[in-house]
C-alpha cells in the first residue's frame, strides 16, 4: 500500500472523488497564477524534474518508447 503525506492524501482524495484530470489541474494553476513565458518554462522544468525523480529506469526515453 502506498503512503502519502497529509497534503498528498488530500490531493489524491480530491482527484479520485471529483474525477478531475491532472491536465485540468495544471490548466487551472497556469490560469489562476497568470503564468506565461518564462513562468511556463519554469513550470515545465519543475514538472519534468518531479517526473524524472520517479523514473527508476536507466533506459533513455527513446529506448523505453520503442519497447
């Protein structure tokens, strides 16, 4: 069983119960914070780093896509 922090559990519960997609959440974050230009690049970099921190594979993205 996965364990979440209190805030992660709140986010999980909201996503699970509401059916809202991650795409919708990101769109609201962008719009509500008025993120444009360099801010979007920073957000993209932050999201990429977060995803990469969970990537346990040593394969390149290209190699994984061809599997």
